[in-house]
C-alpha cells in the first residue's frame, strides 16, 4: 500500500472540515497526486444511512452506538480507503478510529481498550500516517456550531470535556502519528503548520 492516509480529529466546531479542504487543495497543486476526501460516518452510501441514524436518530445505548460506528468504519475502509491507498492516492478523512475511542470511551465512558480493539478489528489495523488534532476548549462550542445541533453535539458539557481529554491523552501516547494544534489559532496559521508536517511525506516543499 503506497498511498498517504491522513485523518482530522477534534471536537465539534474545531474547524476540521475547513482545514481538510485547504490541505486537499494544496496537495493537488503541490504534488499532482489524486486526493480522496471523505468522512466518518458517512463516507459511503451505506455510511450516509448510518450517519443519519447515529447523528439524527433516536438515542442509542453506548454499545449499540460503538458497534454502528465500527460497522460504518469497516465498510468505509474496505470499499473506499484501502482501494484509494492501493492506487497511491492521498486520503483525507474527517474523523476516523480515534474519534470512536474519544467519543464512545471518553465521552460515553465505555472501556477505551474495548472500543479501540473493536475499531482496529473493523479496519484490519489500518491507522493514518498522520492524525491532525484540532484542539478546542468546549467552552467555545456554542459560538462555533452552525445549524441545529446533532445528537452528539447536544450531549452536554461534561461529555465534551471528557472527549477532549481523551483526544489529548491519545495524542500524548503516540506523538509520532499526531500533530496537535490549537484550534483557536488563525485559519492560515493552522494550514501552514499542517502543510509543514505533510510536505516531507509527499516529497514537496511546504
């Protein structure tokens, strides 16, 4: 597998979608490589159905929620991510496995080890080469959200604090994979920091 796999992680409203789009545009221009932009949940037709259930459906118990996220991820990797990496594409995903551990284990207070092993089994141990964490204090969440909040965004202050702490703990355990940035910084400053991390992997100047 010769492609490049990058995930964007962080709490709701942290700016992941904006930074992913900016990086995608830059990678296409700087390297000429194919770029595949996707997200979890919802990166496939099956995933879009599961996304509606997970984010806008009735409340689910934590184990059911974790299993549905894992099912989405298994299909996403098998049908979209791995084929793209095998043809040397750069795959950028808005959320991946680490979001499940942070949200289901940190936020929902399931066992972090169990949630991680479930997700690793679902994707046959595929991890990104780089995971960008846009770290946002949950106190800024109300100002960052647009539109009606989804089921996870309504989960309460304690949930979002635990989720943030879980992301930071995961990043600290594997600093070689993670790039942790303050989401309150300027958009262009964040984009430049991300380019500086990714450029050597593409063999181009940042």
